[in-house]
């Protein structure tokens, strides 16, 4: 029985391109939201609004963990060992 990871590494180049494009888009979106959350937290911290700090940090941490989890789905590519 094959797992998603094994079948993904044996995919054709078009499928790998779609997977990589989707992963890159989601990770860029994820990092953009993280930057926005941390920017909002910093602005509120400088204005002494402490009620925003913890939720913004938790949200940013959750987004970081989601982005880190997405790295599992990166394909290794089609490497062929040509030993002649």
C-alpha cells in the first residue's frame, strides 16, 4: 500500500509543478498573515494595549506550525540513479 508521500515523489513533472506552486502560494500567504499579525501586535504593544499581544502571538504561532506542517508535503522530485 502506497502513502501520499511515496506516490507524490513518483509523480510526473506537471503534477510536481502544481504541487510546488500551490505550496509556495500557501506559504507566502501564511507568512504575509503572520507579518500582519506581528505588526499589529507590535503597534498595540507600543500603545500599551496589552489585550492584543497574547492572541496575536498565539495566532502567529499557529500559522507558523501550519506552515511548518506544510513542508512535509514538499516533493523530493524525480531523481533517477543512472549507474552505468
